[in-house]
C-alpha cells in the first residue's frame, strides 16, 4: 500500500546478549522463525494498536549437545544459543504485523522468503540479505481486521500455495505465491464443504490440508489440485487425531504414514541452518521448501529418550529437540544432518509426556503418532552452468549449440532438450547440438555424471529455459508507442502528455539530456529512417517533427480540425501512418515531404497502430468498442489511393465477446478500451492489449450480481495475420490486474511484455503458447523494484538486453535487466535503475496525487487484488461506452457517463439519478463495488457512508485529492463535425434555430446545457422496468445530461437504449420537447442532430434553463434523514432533496466549494435544505412560488438571505428577523425564522434581485 511502502525503516543495532535477555521495552515477541542462522521475530506492544515491528537476531552457531545433557523442560535457546546482534525494523509495513499466525519461511528457486501475518492479510519479505529484509509483496485476505492479540485467522504454506482460514470466516482462501511480488487469491471455497462448525487450525502436509475444528474434530482436504480443494477421508495420505490438554484446547500430532517416494530431494534437512532442522510438518519436496515455524517463543526442549532419530548407515542416534504449539508436537535435530543419508524417526504410540507451555503451567499432552518415519536427505550437488551459444533464442530448423561447465569436478555429460527427443549419450565433451522443429520455450537440461570424494557416483544438473522462434522478418514491424530507443546515439525519447513536452535521455549514462516543448498533450513518438522524430499532439491537432540528432524543430504539421491524432508509426516505403481519436481515421503521410497522401475512415475512435515489417499491412485498434465485440481495423497499404479513400479498404476484424464462464481465473466480457497492437518479430501474429467488460452480467440481465472480480478483467488477444482472423484460443486473461496499454517483445520474440497501466506492472508471457509467465514490478504492492505509477510505454534495448518502462505518473523511466531471462537462467528481470523524465511538475498541490490514485488499481484501499481503478471505466476522464446492470447497487441499467468538462460536481449531483453529491462519495463504490478497504477511516465512514449524507470533504486526503483531480476536467473535446475553422455548419446553424424554437434549452440550458446543477431530474418517459431504482427506492426521475461533447458519448439515454442521436429523436412515447421533436420532418431531424453533434466546449451558452413546479414528490420516496422522517412533503420539480446538518466547515451548496465559516449556536445541527430554488436569478423580483412544503409536524423554518439584498422579498413577510448572522466563504446572510404547524404549507419564491447568493433554508423539529 502506498503510504506504507514509501516510509523509511529504522534500524537499531544491539550488543550481543543471551537470547532471553533481548527484550525490547513494551514489546512482546508473538512469533519467530530461523532462517540461515538468523532469527526473525515479530514483536508487538499489546497496549498500542498497529505497533508491530520486525526484529532480526544474528544467532551464534549451536553448541554440540549430546542427548540427555539438558534437563527436560529447559529451553535449549536459554543455554545453547546466543544473540550476537539484533536489528529492529520499524516502519509503516511492520506496524501492521499481527500475532494471529506464526511466521513461515519459504525457499523457492534461490529466493528465501518470509511470510508474515498482518492485520489485513499476509506480507512477503525477501530475506536473502537477512539484516536488510525487503518487503516485496502484500495481500489482503477476507474477514481479517482484528485487534492486537486476537487470532482471527491462520494460514499454512505449501509453496507456491498458501491456504488461509478465518475464525468466523466462511471461506478457505487459496493464494498463489508463484509471483511473490504479486500474490493473489485464486480460489475461495466455503468451509462448510469440509465439516460443521468454526475452523480454528490448519496444517499443510504435501498435498493434504488438515483443518481442525473448535470441538477438536479434524477434516482432511486433498489439495493436489490447489484450485479445486476436495474433502478426503484418505487415512493413508495423513493420519490426524485430536486430544485435549488440561486447558481444554485441542491438540494433535501430524506425521506421514509412509516415507515420501524418493525421499527428500535437494539440500540437507537443515534447510534454514537454524541448528534445529525440521523433521516434521515440512514439505518433502525441498526444491520448494516450506516450514511453518522452526522455533517458537515457548522454546525448544530436549526430546524424551523414547523419541529417537537413527542414522541408518551408522546406527548412531541424532539428538533431538521438541516443542509444542497449537496442539502439535514438532521434532527437530540438534546437529546438522549429513547429505545423501537415510534416517528413521522412532516415535511411541500415544505416549503422554509433560512439557512447559507458554503460561509455565505443566500439562499432560497425549499425542497419537506413527511409530516410525523414514526419510532421506538430499545430495550435495556440484554447481553446473549451462549456456546457449547465442545467449538467447534459436531459430527453428537451425542448429542450436549448448555449452556446459562445472568448476567443481569433471565427468561425463548428457543433454536433454525438453522437446521429447532422446537425451544425448554420456560424453566428456560439454557441448551439444540440436535442431528444434517447433517454436516455444523448452527446458534444456545438462547433466554431469561424476564421482564424489567418497568414490560414489553422483549426477549434478542445470536447467535453462531456451526459446525457439520462427525467422524474423527482414525489417522489424513498427508500432505506436510513447517511448523509442535510438541505437545510433544510445538515447531514449519519450512523450510527457501532462507537460506538453518530450524528453531525451542518455541511455548509457541514465541521465536526462533535455526536455523539449512540443504541442498540447503529446501521445506517441516514432523514429524514421531519415532520423526525424514524429510526435502526435492530441489537443493541438498537429504533429511535431524534430531532428533526432539535435532535437531541433524541423516542422509542425497542422492536421484537420479536432482530429485528435494519437498513434504514429513509420513504414519502410517512406510512408508514415497516424491514427485519430476525433475523426476516426488512419492518415498516411509521405515521411520526407510530410505531405498527407491518403486516409481510411473507420466507425470509431482509433488509437493503437502497427505497421508490418514489409509495410503491406496496417493495423489499428478501435478504442471504444461497439456493444457486442471489439474491433481491429486491418488495412492493405496498397489500398490507399489518395485523400478520397474513405472506406472499403481492408476489413474490420471483430474481437468476439468471451463467453465465460465467470470465475476468479477468467470470465466473460466484450473486448473494450483496445489500447495497443504489436506485431511479433516473425510478422505472423499481432498481439492486442485490451480489457473485458462483463456488461452481460447483472441481476436484471442474467440474475447474477456484478462482483469486484467479474466486472472488468485484463486481456490480450491475438490476430493471426496470415490467416486473417483472430486466434480466439490464444487469448490471455491476466487475472488480478488492471488492463494492459502497451506491448513489446524480446529481440528474438520468445517473450512478450505488456504494461498494465493501473497495476503498475509489466506482465511477461510466452507469445507462442499464450502462457502468462511472471510479473515485473507490481506497482505499490512491491518494494524497490516496482515499475512506477501508470506505465504506458515499453521499449527493449537489444544490445544491453534492457527493458525500459515509461511511467506516466511518476514521471520516470524504470529499467530492468533482461539478461537472466533471455539466457534462460530465471524468470526474472532485476531492477537496474530509474531516470526522471520531467524537470518541472506541471500538476500542483493535490492534483498529481489525485491523478495517481485515480489511475491506480494496485492499491488495497482502491480495489481488492488490484482489479479496478477509476480509470478502468473513465480512461483519460472519458467513458467506456458500456451499459452496466447496477441493479444490485440499488439502481438499474446505467450508461457510463463521461467525466470530461464536468469539473467533478460542476454540473450538480452525480450519476443519472443524483445519488452522490460530491466526488468523495465514491468511497462507497470503492468499498462496495470494488471491494477496496477505502480511504476514509472506518469510524468516519460509518457515520457518513450515505451518498447524500454529511459532507465528506476533509475526511481523507486521498479522496480529497481525487476530487481535486476530477475537478480539473474543465474541457470538452472539440467536435470534428464543425467546419474546419471551428464554426457551425449550415445544417448545424439551422439545427440551432430548431433547438431554440422547440425550447430544448428549458432543460438543456445555460453554460452547462443542463439543469442538473439545480438538482433537477425529470421523467420524460424514457424509463422502463430495466431502469430499476434510485438508491434502492423508487426512481423519481433521470438527470438531464449535458449536451456538450455529446458527439462522442454514444449510446444515449440513461440505459443506453438509443444508439444514435437520430434514434433519440425518433423515439416514440416521450414527454415534453422530446415528444415534439419526434414530430419533426426528416430534414429537420437531420439539422437538429447536426447541431447536437457540434455542441462542444466552443458553443456559446444556451438560454438559461427554466424550472416550473410540475410534479409532487413524497418525502417517503427520498432518502430518509435522521431527525426529519415524515416531517414534510415537497412540491417542486422532480429533483432530489439533500438535507445535511449545519455546522462550521460544511459545504453551503451541493455544486460549489464554499463552506460555512460562522454558525450561530442555535442553528448548529439543524438541517439545511438544498433545493432547486437556490439559484433563481432569471425569476429575480417575482413572487411566483418555486417551492412549497407541507408540514406533517410542527417545524421551525429559518431562511438565510444574502445580506447584500437591498429589500426583503414579499414571501418573507411575517417572518421574524434574528440579530444573528450566518456566514460562508462567499457571503453573510440575514436570518428570518417562522414556526409552522402540522399541515401548514409555506411557500418560497425567488431572490429579491440578481447577483445575490442563493438563499438558504434550515429546518428544525
């Protein structure tokens, strides 16, 4: 989580002291484990919430202890171990550590990981440098948020899986630790599948889980397939019985019936060099080694003499220690076990023995144990190195060379190529030659047969992942990207959309050379063969051309009005192609002359762009998809025949809806926000980055509620260029991520990379098999190796084997080494460094943090498991073109609203049904729909969770920052339907006359082209059964949508039931002006539509909207407010009523930022009535009733009138003026009070003059 990982740690060194003397003031050790001669302890202060810290003790080597040397119950650590040094780590992450679970240690493929319990879930720490542990991953789990000392949940680890249960939880949660930087919940199974009652204990034994109930019952769960845990009664897999101690707690002993097949693989049993190697409760596969705790605060004790570990080779006994924890006996050795040795553990059946528990109260514990357990330690392995001759991929049909080396010994070599062919014969030559017949990743193994010091034959081995690819095209394909690498000058160039600049970085030295101003909002950059750099500027409708050698301006190429260019890519024939979001085109230019030579028109906004290596094929992505499928525009370059070419060129490839089913690992959805396309180095396939919108799901549509994991999902699609069709089976669902926006490939194409903008990560995949391999970075879920916030571009330096990630919102480039990956040594890309891209931050104050949060899914407070952010639907502040079924949220079918130009609440209440009155109310969606933990503190949220409740401003810096960012959305995109000079077309001018004559402005009026800023909603006859409710109650009306920018926000109406504006006008059965519009002639309708399509930010304000009392809304249909239930009914327009309590610091108006600064004591905690009568300048001076109240009880009403008014309106006659005043940031108000009895009907008119602040109404029972 952001606020945790950015805090600095605190390290304190302590002198060498005996272990028991190492007590930190006010803190108690609640869990500990040994890893490689170091003891990791979790400490908490039981009297202070969130006081956890991690202590690392450097432990002296264990003393040689003979059996019988120590008295029973004397902890070995007291007399046998000494703490040489301690380091204390205290920071935001450690403060959340919990006493709920003993630590676990995992050794996996060379990484030593520590799994620690936190108040919200688990933390994964890299402890390869024990005194500098590094937090690399966190994960929240269900039903976990308990006070210090509580044990609400427990987990067991069998790498790469973690299994967790909660004390009162209903789920067994299965967590994948395969990528420790990004652990994720992959399955949740009801616990009632495994028995009755609460589960209080969990143990893992290879492929079996043991769950222990509160009553002592034990259930076994088969987890050979961890994604499908199954109850089992297979006693041969595990025997587990429970007994009770004197305290009444269940206790159990767990051991294998039989020795694992093949014994224990890997290193010796003493995995963590603790001096107390674990014998039981450890995975037998030591290549994926697991321990759930090799030491406990109670200490280890010498084992009774009837518990023996015998070396089967020599017959000697190995001294043992034992401990007891949570009802289980654990046995460990006091001496290092020899490699390649066999042992027998002898344990008596059901022998009671006495031990000292944590309370120092002796208790008799009966343990039922198997009598014997045989095990074999791993062999000592000679170190083998293996390398492909090319240090990378080979080509199918061509001979690949592999060389191996071992510096420790000599012997005979054999190679296995992992493709099903026979291994080579044993030979003294450490070289092998092989030809692969098919592309893919192959596990190539080099084996060395040699003789050890004792004369025994041994085999050591090394495995690499070797890529095999098809031949690359003569020239590499090009694509639209935010970042390019110039190999000639070893420079990297990138665009900075917020700063209107491009940056040039010295790639060799990692420094920013220059930042150059270009056009407004630069989006893509491309380097041509003639050394010119082309930069598309979306908001200034231009292309900036620079000299790549000097950075000097060559030319600014002006483009058609409002075309909004986005992607740019060069072709080998001297052509340059550009996609446009505004005019839905692919434009072609002559690169040398920079003259436009052709265009292709599509049906929607085009964003991503790729050109094949031979220049024959151009691919473009339609960013916002139709309702039923995504689209890839495929164009034959030869079809461009001049500026008149507008269609029938190439074809549109549909990207079909994924049929599902919906699971945690995949789901339904229409490909949408199709952001990027990239052609593989062999030129055969194109990978497409997108998300899946599951708009088919919902209570109304299919009876299933939308969930945090089923609404949107990240995906990649594959277009087979040779076949001319999508390879649907090759799609990838990336799981718990936000969606991808940029793609790159390794130099030979054996690996693909996709940048996840909201997740702050790069996903690595196999382009041949579509296997998702691992994650680079992981945003703020990782530590120092994270990519950054909002990665939007990727480029690979093939010479240095580096991946450069362009992070839009941290204004930097993150660099990762690809050498281990390309050499096949490991699926990892070590972090190399970071380079800033901007010299000055253009977004000031809270706007940048707000923008970062808006685009961040990978933050536990924003969404669960990093699935979704605000930008997942409102990408670049726009919309997604979807109609969502929000019936489960108390609403109905709802068309996503664009945020552009609305300035947050600048148009009034939020959403189609006015159910939020401030941007901070989205805390509700964050906590509920997105399953995030939320940004507002729980105790504050509990009192303000209603979307129309108390003012939430100031309750959270984060939600306030998001509001600050959203409030900057003050521009509507220019309409490309206007003339090239920005004026209305002739048809648009005629349509404007119709707009005025029909009175459309009565609702769609003023500067905003809506009356929603007055809180007005209407029933124009557009609702259906699918329209649902409003906040779970009756649907009293629908927002008047602004008409600005409507040209790009199809579909229309709240439920998206009109695909086009002509469909809106042709709809029958609508009321008011909408009904009159349906009676227009076809020509008039075309003119009116033409005008509507041209209402953008340039259009002058319409006439002010008028509000006539025309409907009666009972208070019972509105949200109930504390203290005012059943007080009154309202007569006015169909607008919602908001009734916050009054106090200093509360907002005065729902659509402005002014707050009360002075409130008389007698007015505090009265209720403020926000009404449509607040802003009535156009009726100023009239006495026409704008609001009528019918009282159901005796109520005192107070009106606050702007003190600048020179007269008091007639409708206030008979009211009593107070000497007190109420003041806000903007005005001071005179106060007039009157008491009304039940059934009275006071009326309220307009302000006495124009230019005054809206009057205020306060109510008190």
